C-alpha cells in the first residue's frame, strides 16, 4: 500500500566557539531547522508527491542544535535513531558551509579515515578540528563502527543527482532568485562529515536504508537569506521524498552484512 504520509527529521548545529570564520555566536543551520513548517501538504509547490510530508518538531525534540562536541554528537545521533529510527523516512542534517549555495553531500567517512585531497591535516586523520570542548575525534577513543564492521566510507542511498535537479526545478518555479542547490562529493573532515557518517552508520547497523542527507547551507544569518535557505531545504526534502516514493514498491529489508560483504 502506498503511504500517504512521510516523516522527516531535520537537525542543525549551534554556534561553533572555535569557528575559523563567522557564526561564533549563532548558526544558520539551527535557524533554518527552527524555521521549517509542521508539514508540506501534497498541494504545496515544493511537494510533488501525493503524500503529506511531516516534520518532527526540532525544538520539542531538542535537536535543532546538536551538541558542539564530537562526543555529544555521537550520543545525540544514536539517541535520535533509537527513538525515531522505526518511523522516520528521511533524515536531513544541516551544517554551515563556506559557499553562497546549498549542497547535497554524497558521502562521509569513519573517524579513522585519511585522505590526500583535503590538505595536510586530512593526511593525518579526519575530524581533527577542535570542537567546543577543544577536543578532536581522536579523543573519543575506540570507534564503535569499526568494531561493528561498518565500512570506512558510506554514501547516501538518496539519488543526489535527481534531488539536485528536482529541487532546483521546483525552486525556479517558486521565485526568481532561488538559492541554488548543488551536489558535493563529501561532507568534509570536520563536524559535518562526522555527523553525516554517524547517522548513516546507525542506519547500517539497524538494517535500514541510508535515506540520509547532509546539506551545507550558506553562513548568512540574515532573515531574508534564512528564508531562501529554508525554501531550498524544503525543496530538497520534497525531491527526496519523491525519490523514496518512486522506489517504495521495490523496497526490501536490508541485510547490511550481505550488502557490504562484511561480518562483524
């Protein structure tokens, strides 16, 4: 039976006390999360499905601002998945980015990952930027996902290309100067990438589809820019739910051990 209602959970971040640029006292991600409506009806211009899209209240649920340190992020994300995992159809995590557009990130990596493409720091390890407690992810100790055999890199199972195309198309019909939505290869080696991976890893071990997105939003906190960014997030949600509806008939229970070829 086709669902008539889809549930979405959107998180933001609070101020980053160690921010290298701006927003040391506020964060556009939390302002956007707080600005979301209770729902998008099937008649809304940013919802092209025949279902109602409802948003779990981030203020009542206390997740408009995830913790400013790695330890709290890991705990809060697990708590949210434990509480809402059985009912949420789409997870969207918002974080502040350096660009004038909004991104849909494709993938994220485990805390023991290193890379050559993000500079010298990333060669040493990911998530070494100091959090609000002036700690890095290395100080978390053991990684539960490594012990569980979760792959070192995870990619969203939402069709990012389709979501970008669909959301930009819907936004252009809505206003003359919409915020552009772009795809981006990864969520990075700071708290944003950490959050994205943690959320997808919870889906993996629970045997759920990785219907998770991370979006970097522009850093402006001016009211008019928050409104444009909120509209873009709603368009991304609408296009993502459209994708979920399209694949709903073929959805099967996920055996993640078989899918990834790993046995913990």
